[in-house]
């Protein structure tokens, strides 16, 4: 689904892909999670789809933002100055408010700089920009730790239900 979230939600293509995904989710639930009803599977898929769309936007914005900052930092610019330069570009409208908040408040700046360093940690000196973009995108995804598939998503939901006591652990292990 992640490959298709950029498609216009009102398009016929999105409708077909979304419907196919829903049917696959119901099939996964029926074969791997027999205690999950088709309605629950569909609702879970719908929630998963919305989450993917949200995180898709989040990833794209942050990976490009951190890449622009990285380009400046590798040339010797401080993180704060790089953030100021990128903020002035007004290239990331979804993150514009956050960047301005970071520039005005040291705590937010520190959090963003920590996330930046986490997302760029895998980049070695001399790496080409295309590879750096890829590594930053991977770093952002790891930072968020989003389930990769509907089945992963359901397993995570079941694990949470066990932890908070909605489902007993032994039943969960038997159904998973």
C-alpha cells in the first residue's frame, strides 16, 4: 500500500487498489487470525491505510528536510544555521511551523537535532547525495518504527492488547 499512497484518494485507481487491499486484509485475517471477524479485519485495514498515508507524508517531508540540512552541515554549517537557511527556503510547508518553533525554542531545536543525528548516523564521509537521501529516508523510517505490513500491524495491535490486559497472552499465542 505504501507505494500507492501518493495517488489521489478520489481516483478510480485508488479505489481499486484500496478495495484489493481490503480483500487481502480480510483473507489474511481469515487464514492467520481466525478469531478476527471480516468486519474487524476491514476496519483494521482501514486504520492501517490511514496510518500509512499519514506516515508517508511524514517520511517524505522529514527525509527531504533532513537531507537539505545534512547538505549544509557536511559543508561545515552548524545545525542551527542550516535549519535557518532551510526555513528561509520555505520549501517544506508542512514543517515550516516546526522549524520556526525550533529556531525560537532551544528544547525543540535539541530534539530535532537529536533526530537529525539519528537519521544521518549511517552516512559515512564521502557518500554520494543519492545514497545519503536513501540512508536518511531509512533513518526516518527506523525512527518511527512503523509496521511494514498489515499482518505486522495486526500482530502489534494484538501484542498491545495483551500488555494492557484486553487479551490473555495464551489465547494470543494460539491465534498468532
